[in-house]
C-alpha cells in the first residue's frame, strides 16, 4: 500500500536539522510535499531528484512571536500549510536535586512551550479551512518514569497531553492531531548519553541499575522508523485516526 495525500501539500517541520526531523523531510519530499524545514539554524537541504522544492528557515520554537511570523510568511509566500510536525526537542539528564531552574525552564521552553507555540499558530490558520493534520513527536518517556530524566519526561508528557487536548478541540473541524512516541533511536541525542562503545548493546539489553527495560525487538530504532510512523499518521490512510499516542519503541514499554 502506498501512502497518499501528500502531493503538493505544504508541510512545516520543526527540528529538521538532523535525526528524525531530517529523515521526515526526505520522506515528505519524496512523497510530493512542499516542505518548510526549520531548526535553530536553517537546515541544509540536499537535492532530491523529482522532489518538490524545499524551503529552509531558522526558527526558535520557544519564541512565540517568531513562530507566528514564520507561519504567516509561509502562508503568504509558499501556500496554505496542510501538515505540521513538532520534532524539535532537547534533552536534560541529571537527578532532580541537581537540575537548576534555568535547565528546567530550557527543557520546557522547547519541548512543551515550543509544541504549544507551533500548534497554536497552525491551528489558527487551519481552522477556517477545516482541514489539516498535526503530529507531535514526543517520547515513550512521557508515559514511563525515567531515572535521571525528570525534566525531559515531564516536558514530553506535557506536550503529549497538550496535543491530545488540541486534537479534541480540532477533530470536529476535520483536523487530526496525533502523537508518535519513540523509544531509543539512533540519533545524536541518544548516542550523546553513551559513555563508551557498548552503549547500544546495553540499551537493547536493558539497564537494571536505572530501572530501564530492554528492547524486545532487539534493536534501536532508526530515524526513518520514526519518520515512517509520522508519515502514516499524516496520510489519507490514517484519515480516521485522531488523538492517538503511537509508541514506536520496539516494545520497550510493554504497551501499545
């Protein structure tokens, strides 16, 4: 089955500078979407044969005014935004007694406030058209406690519930909001937590010293694995799916 509904649709992607965001940009372009790829620094976009032109823009999702201005500019200069995907995120590790106020606020500013700013701006332009699809890339840490990751897990839980509440408001207008919750994925955010070359094996096997289960599927996710789940939720084939929280973690959390 080939996913459909992408041809000519303008898609705004945050956190597109690498990892999951960059993989998603490639898949969207290959499927015919006109992509606006954003990150703190405007992402470098490789040429893709027979793919629509893509647009790169610098965006700090924690800056509400900048988000509103970018959405207005895209709508005016490129076209109506049909897809929005919140991928931008930051990680803060450390036990609760070691996290200071500034670190806590920084994580929430991107992971929670950023999702709010982008989703609010997109809801405002999508509502009059009564169509569109939004996906927030959250984390399985939003639903399972993680040792030394309280700020990250709490911010992702906030983003998850916000997206579900937004979905409840927008569903009567035909606008679908969903969540993809990755587990351990082979990105710089993941590898940056490893202290030696044995990191991947230990994550897959489980880390009992921090109460973290292993991955039943026996492998880390790739950015393309997560991007593929996002593509499904944006597609016409997911046309009756709203407010879902799709865990893509190889079974690590032992839940759907």
